[in-house]
C-alpha cells in the first residue's frame, strides 16, 4: 500500500500538517506506511473549540443520552472493523493481538455505556453517597454530588494499543460530559486516526466532542486550565515530564497517569511441579511474554516461584517458548509478530544488556531470531528472552529496569513473606498475579501486597477456563496502580467516568438539595393530594409525591399465623419469656418480614395501571420492635426516577413504617418499574 498522509481533526475539519512530515515505517517490512505532522495547527483554537462548542453540546445531554452515544460509537467501529484489521498488521501485531485492541476497544465502550445506564441517573447530577444530616432539626444538611467539568480532556496514548487505549479513556470522558482531544503515539497513529475517522463519519458525536492530533502537541499544554483533565498512558519518564509542565502545576490541572510497570506473577508455595497451578503459571508467563510481542503495560516482567521449583519452572518455560514462531503477523503458525519499530527493538536490546549483568539469559538471543515470511533486517523482530536470576535481592536492576518487549525474568523466593517483599520491590505496579489453590495464601498476598498493586489476579484450576488472565484490564475494574504505575486509575465502571467530573459538597435545606439534585431528600416537601401515586405514569409522576396510609393493628394471631405459614418460629416471635430476656425486645414481637408484607398491603393500589412490577427492596432497616397490639402505617414517597427505555422507567420510593407513636419501625427503598404511557384499563 502507498503511504497515507494522516490528517488532524481540528475544530470540526480534517487538515493535513503543513510541513515537517514524519515517516512512519511498518514494523514488519520497514517501508513507510504513513506520514504525519501537526504543523500549522492552532492549538489554542482547538482548546477553545472543545470548551465552547463540544462542552456545552455534551452537557446538554443527560448521562444516559451520552451513554447511548458511546454505545453507538462502539457499533460504528464494529461495523467497519475490517478496515482497522487491514492496518493492524503494520503495527507488528497478529490478528489475535489486533482483536484485543480493535474489538476489545469496542467492547470497552459497550461495557462503560451499560454500567453508566445501570448505575448512574438519567440526569446531569450524580449523587455520591447518603446525605449528611448536620443540624438537629434537619434544616441544614449536606450532600456530595458529581457534575461535569467545563473543560476538555486531553488523552495521550501509547503505541501498543492505538484503538483500545484511546477508547478506554474516551468512553468515560464523553459520558462524563467532557469533549476530548486525542493524541496517539506517532508510531501507530495511522490506526488511531482511522478509528477516529470512523467515529466522526458515524454522525453520532456532536460538534466539538472529539478532535485529533497526529503529531506534536505544540503549545497545547500552555492553554490548559483548572477545568481540564490530562489522561496519559506511557512511560514513567514521559509522565513526569508532562505532569511537571509549569502550566499543569500552576492551574492544578487534573493529571491521570497509567504508566508502564514491573508487574509480577507468583507461583504459590502450595504448588508442585505436577499441580494444575504450575501448568497455568507457565502458560500465563509465556502468554504475557508473547502477546503483542510483550509490549503491554501489564505484561509479566518478574516471575517468582518457590526456590525448589526453579529448575522445573525454567525447563517448562523453555519448552513452551520453543514452540513460539516469530514472523509476519498473518503468516500461518506465527504466534508472535514484531515490535512496533526498530528503535523500540534497539531500546529493548539495550535494556536486556543491563538486565543480563544481574541475570543469565536462559532462552533466546536478543541479537538474532529466525522469522517466518519476513526479513529480520527490514522488520523489528525479536526473540522472546527469558532470564534467570537466583539472587533477586542482589539484583536491583531487575526491579527497576523494564525491557518493554518479550522479556521476563524467573526468580526464586524463600517463603510467602519473601515473595511479597519481592513483588513490592517494583515500587508500584498495574497488576500482579498469584497462582494458588490455597485461600490462606490468597489472603496473605492481598494483605501484604494490595497496597502496591492496582489489581491482583488470583488464578487456579477452578477459574482458569473463565479467567481473563493476568494481563487483561477489564472496563468494570480499575486499571492503574500506585507508585511507578503512575498513581492513577482508569475504567473501573462508573469510577472512570467520575475522573472527568467534579465532586462537590452542597449544603442547604432538604428542599433546596432536592431541587438541585432531583432526588427527594427526607425533610423536603411532600405532595399528598390527588390520586394514588401508583396511578401516575413514569413521566407524570413527580418527585415528592407521597401516600400516607391508614394504620393496621398487629395482633398475636397475625404473628402466630405468619410463623406457622412461613416456618419462622424464632423465639423472639413465639416465646414470651425468652423474648423478654433479649435486651432488644420487650417481649414477643412481630416478624420484620410480616411488617414488610403488611406494609405492601397498606400502600399497594391493586388495579392495573402504570406500575408494572416490584423489582426489589434496598437499604432495609428494622428500627423499633412491634408488639402485639401496636399499629403500623406507611409513608410512601417517590424518591428518584430513571428511564430504562421507551416503554418504562425505574422509580425508587422512600418507604417509612411508623407505629402509633410516630416512631420509625422500618425504612427501605422500594423499586418499581413504571410504564411511560398510562396503562390503566
């Protein structure tokens, strides 16, 4: 194919750089695949366009509308994925590697969208935790909330995952209401550029929501402010340079970093050479060395085994590595492609030389590799390299120097305490894994190492078939880590979205906070006139609509019938003397679930109508015991509404059970699905 001249997408238009084109070579053939430049770009205008055009357009959409938009982007990318696969091989990646990047990226958008629609409101404000009752009489209260920031999100990606790496950030920032400027790594920017082109051409995005830089960022950092967010993936040295930019420091620009780290994997002390965990460990170490040619921020760089198993582990690893064919990514039988560039290969070779001063190369040759259907001199091919270090505490480079390629070091440990200290010696990683069948080992490793790692994968014979493995970040889990790993977090379901929002504590009366959040707060006004709340369809039901029921006396016969009917003969309900001996009860009391059942009988409107189903209870608490002769009544208040689709939405009701003295007997949230259109017969 002839070289593509990549374009920047700036202020709603595609534009080539005006000069200083940079050649991007194929990792396989060395021939120029694309040329790129951002010269002539007005980066201030780009930032202004994001804030002034893209931001207002996104913030005019509810969180659910943004989530549906993100889902549509994933569908658009899937429909044209073959175009991306056609470019994928030039990055040195196999089809299997490309699947993780291309289709894995779309799946990340789907997952993020789904989590947002399930867990977040169809509104502009997110409630964070329960309200804080500050004053005695309840007129002064506080509530933490999230709202969209009014700046831009600058996403700076790494070369190894040009599609997934962009989308893991983009889905969260768009749902959070922030327009994004994407800056991919130059060496694989042609794949990212085409993915952006697909998303723009889908027509799903509002103007200004997404822009692209395929070259240098120029003076863009000089135009960032306190409402902006920088999300970076790459090396620790580059992250340090960017986060210490004077303007980043001056304006306290939010900086989220996901850095390469010296991740570790441990074969548990309970394993033997013939145990399933041993086999799984060997397989995973080799997999992490060879997928993407080891160019993964989550790859296993340090592999620890019990000292007695060092020789067996080395032999097993070598036996597997000998089956790995290196070469042209789409050639038959090839399991590992090339590194992204010859300069990257040179860097890995230099790092291996450093490591080999403290460890012995037991498999592979950093200077020579047999390749399939390719020329080693033209491409950036490298043999998998396995090192062995028998004295890990005397090898500081092993715990501080990362060869970002198909390189791993095998090391022994003496006991679990030693293994934990060795894992932590990396001073912060994105992920570590433990292969064990012993729950006590799992607990020990979590207590000793969790604070040093963003994720811990515990793998054994029971979960191996369903496990996503050591090195696969998942959109529902946090991707990040402390220390060397950057101190940031990405994805993690709704957590990732909140990186692009501001948490604020608002204070006021319950009525004012209800007005600000559209979530009814205890103490706010209730509307009790008019029809029963269950007679209103989803759209017409107002937050604060309340039903106060008549009372019902609880008799001893009710309690005994419930006990006989359900089989719940707990002594507090059936034995007067034993119940009085319990400090929580005055004597025999009604079953809590009896009270909940009677409450439903008091507030339910039986006729067919907009309420389609009761889908559950949340936050149930029993507060005051009810004795025979006491009465209960119910106060039911519409608390929140969340549209699910065009036919129905979820209503959360605040339910309070009160006794004859107006004391709270029980509280809970009732969930119902209500029709959008009134379905009265």
